[in-house]
């Protein structure tokens, strides 16, 4: 199994932004929440429970929702982008 560090060079600990854009009847809604992380065993990224929990509540992602997760580097900051799939 390959680790996250094989694909991007990020510090072992730090903060990033969790982002999602949701379709609504009137307008698209963007959610952007900061979250700390660390790189754990096997090179896996572990998100701070509080920050990720706040993101899940704000984004309305639920169990069994299908999302595509991508990483984006912008202005030397890392963002984890969640794209809801049908």
C-alpha cells in the first residue's frame, strides 16, 4: 500500500482546510473549515476529531454518502476537497 507521502510533500503535523461545495435550490453553498492533522502509522493522514466533526455537521455529509476526496495546494496551503457524487 502506498502512503500519502508518496504523492505530496507535507509536514508530519500541521493544519489544512476542509472544503466542500453543496448544491442548493437557490445557490451553491461553500463550506470551508480549518482542521489540524498529523501523519500517523503507515503514512495515513489523521484529522483532528473536533475540526472534522465541525466540517461534517456544516456540510451535512452522512454515513453512506459517496464523496471524491482530493488534495489541493494553493498559496503553499493544503486543502482537502470533498466532492459529493450522485
